[in-house]
C-alpha cells in the first residue's frame, strides 16, 4: 500500500511537471518592471522544480537518508561543525522513533507546493514552526545538549529557493557542507539564514542621531505648546533687526509644493545693542522650528500663493499616488506565489496599462519641476531684475538634502533590523538580489548626497543605494546645469532661448533613439542586445539625464509661456476643443498605445515602431501635460481644473517629497517580512495599494514634521540674520 501511494505521488508529480513544461514553452511572459533576465529565469525554473518534484522527496528527506549512510556522514563531518553533525544525527534517530520535536523539523521544511505552474520559485515551508522547535532528551538519542530550530533558505541552481529547518548549532557553512553530500556543490547557489544583524557602530550612531532629534522635537513642541496655552512668549520680544521673511520659501521641484517668495534675499543687519536678546530669541525660534504643533498648522493650511497654478497641487498628488500604485505591483513580484498569472493574464488587461506604464508619473514630476523653476525665476527677474544664483543653488540643496540624508541613514542602518523571516536574505544577504540597495548605502552614500547616483557607482545602476532616488539626481542636475542657461536666454534673448530649448528636446529624442537602436531596446524599454555591457545593465534609457531632460525642458517652456502671457489668454471654443482632443489623444496613446502588443502574446512591434515609441513617448507625455496646465491656468480647464485645484490637494502636496522618499521602505518592510509567498488577486492588490498609500503618507507626515519642516524654518532664520 505504501509503495503504491509513493508511486502515485511520483506519477502525479511527473504529470504536473510535464504540464508545467508545456505551459512555459507556449507562454510569452509580459512583465511589469521585470527585465529580460528575470523572464528567462522563470522559464528555466521548470528543470529545477522537476528534479525535486519527480522524486517525491524533500531536502530534509535526502539529508536524513545520507545520515543513515555512515560513509556520507564521515564525509560531511570533514567540513561541518561537530555540534551541527551531532544534533542533526539526533534528529534523524528521533525521527525514526516518531518523536514530536523531530517530526516538526520535517514538517516545517519546504515541500512541493500547489501553484508551481504559476511560477512559484520560493518554497518557504513553515518559518514560525521551525523557530518554535525545542529538542528534549530521548531514550534512543540521549543527549544533555538542547537545541532549537533554525530556518535556512537554500538556493538551488539560482532558480529555486527552498526553506529547510535544522538545529541552531548549524551555520550557513555547516548546511552547505551537509547538503554537498546529497547535491553537487555547483548546484547549490547559496545558503541563507535569518540570523538577525548585529547592531554595529553605524546603527548605534543612527539611533543616537534619531534620539537627539527626537529630544529636540519634544522640547520644541513643549515650548510651542506652553507659549500657545499661556499666550505668552518664553523669550523677551524686542526689535532685533530681523528682516521680515515670508513663511513660504519657494519650492520649485516637481515633488515640492510651490510657494511665493523671491530667489533674491535681502539681509539686513542686527542691532548690536540687542545681540544677547536677539540670540535668545533665535534659540527659541530654532526650538519652535521643531514643534509638531506649528509645523502641522502650516501643513494643514489649504491656502497657498499659487494662484492660477493651483491645478499643479492635484497633478502632483495624483502623480505621487500613481507612483505608489506602480510600485505596489512592481515590488511585489519578488514575493508573489503566482507571478506568471500576473505576467501572462493581468498585464494583458486594458485597465492594467496605466499600472504597467506608471513610470510616466515620474515624467510628470520632471515636467512640474521644469515649469516651476522657469516660472518663478522669470517672475523674479521681471520684478527685481536679478537672481542670486548662489542662493538659487543653496536653497535647493538645503531644501532637499537634510531629510534625504536622514532617510538614507535610516535605510542603511536601522531599517536592516526591521526585516526578518524567510525572505530576509533577499535584502540583507550579500548575494541577495536587493542587497545592493541597502549594503551599498554604507559605502556610496556620498554619491547620493552629491546627486550623482544616477551615474556612479556602477554607471548609475538602477539597483544602487536608495535606487528610487535616481529621480532626485536627475532633477538636481537639470536644476544646476541646464535651467540657469535656459532661464537667462529666455529672459534676455527670447527667440534664442526658445531655439535652445527646442535643440535640447530634439537632442534628447535623438539620444534615446541612438541608444535604443544600439541596444535594440523593445517597446517595453528592455535591452535585447549587448546586454552584458555594464551600461546596458544600468538603465541606459531609464535613469540617465540625456534620456529624461526633454520633459523637463517642455515644462520650462510651459512656465515661460505662462509667465509671458501672465496666465491670461483668450481662446475660441474650436481651439479649446481641438487642444483638449489632441492632448487627451496624445496622453492616451502613450499610456495605452502598447495595449495591442501586451494583449496578444507573441506579437512584437516593428523595430521602427519601437524606436519611434521609445524615443518620443516621454516627450509626448510632457506636451500633453503642457496643454492641460495651460488650459487650467488660463481659465479653460472647466471641471478638470476644479478637481485639480481642490483645496484638499494643498496639504497633501506638502507631503509629496517625503512620501516619495519613504514609500518603498514601507513596502519592503511588509513584503520581505512575509512568511510565505503572496498570492496575487485583484482585491489583495487593492487592499495593499490602499495600505501602502495610507501608511506612506502617515510616515511621511512624521518625517516631514520632524526633519523637513524644521530645516525650512531654520533656513528662514539664517537668511533673516546678518553675517
């Protein structure tokens, strides 16, 4: 009976593998932010899974059988530790005698799961059961030494990842030594465990810095509360020579909410007779800069000085939600139980095209940044005749960098302590696919703070430290290296400035076309030729400045047009209708233009069509946005302008920058703390998106109030004092 049952199990496993192979061969995988290499890995998974499934055995089964062979045992003992060998041998003996703790070791390890036809490459077993195991004295294997269960993940041929439970006296080297007696060493691609990271000096320093800032925030909030409650300042208030500085310093990047003041700052001298009083007042003002009360009041204000550009608030916030939506799907692919269902079925839906093309949300930020930089700078030049270019650069760096540096520090240190479980190795093991994102932050953090991380190290690889910060690097480079020349030319030599902008746009389109042709980039911007080159692996059309500045320049031209017309322009109904029709058609063609190819597996766009789409799509998206903003700003936006100018967007817009910095960490903490793969369903992803959105903005509020808002206020205090 037992033999028949085993034979039937093996037969079912073989049938499943045959069905799996035939499914894979006929499947053209469509991916969301997953490259050619990952698709090939999923297709190779068939052979690896078949080897384990066809025998009807597990790693633990093979291991216990090898322990019953004294020759294998002696070979393994040459490289494995004494305690690991002895404790594993005790489990084998007690398993034959059906001891409960020994059976749990077998029960907790990974076995052939359902859903392998949908590409389940990670078989986790029962993580919590493994960690709960405690050995005890038994008659057949008497030992006073007690041990607990320890969870390991074994990589097999870099395609299959199996969870196995062994004694905690074993480490990764011991497990590899034991497995090499049953599996060829070359086929073991890695052994990973869930050992918690030690709290090193860097992490301690991060805790100290966070503690100091928390103490200052608490003190500043207390001071502000007492002054508010008793209606009496805690410092002596006298004239001290400060210049009145507006509460709102201009923010001219796509992620930041725009406010109204100048790029030229006049500084007046303090009255020397009141230096002590001034210093005391300054100290209290600095403390109050960290007050949650004051910062929250400013955050929640629904009034701003954008005027006719209020529509930018809604555009900014909705684009940030679009980013979070795209990342909710994109980041989940590493932990999905059924990724092939997503790639082969969900991606083919018409409704999914907006998610698979969510990267255009970042182009919206580039457009907004260019628009605001040009509009505000030209306004300053018109009103005051000059711009303080030193302050122009200082303000941007000060505005972005402090909170960015805090997030970097947290990501490289404290964040590592928050990830545990069977997927722990993905982020924290040096061989894990996401290790560079955290590990390299300890070495190359300076490249992020210099905003060159899109070019160095590794040619600006998309998997470098804090990888989503490539946008900040590009935006800062455009702000410092491009925008001053464009602003000066548009102000002094209008036609020359416009011609220069057109040249930059055309050069960007040409650059994208040349790179796409060399690497034979398909319509999904995936490299299909020369893929072994480091530049090809570093996102040659995704995060490089030459591939992105066209949308930024379109934004600058839009800002110039709005300034030149003072946001006042008459249009007849025909022009308005044609303008909206062309804008909608252009935007829809960019987002939904690949639907036919995504919904018809095996259909590939021609090389000419791919080059045209890849070269022009992002610029076309910027042009579509240009009409939307111009129409709304000049009073021809109708109900669209009413929605985008809703006052609700103003406070939400002030959290856009910090939510952009934080939201991937929120997602990673959830995804990589899962104890088993996540099965894709539409309702699951909806709940995950809402959860990611709410938690990202909640965390963004705390970070903004503690780190971002105080730096803005301190900048005003610095500029308000004489040197």
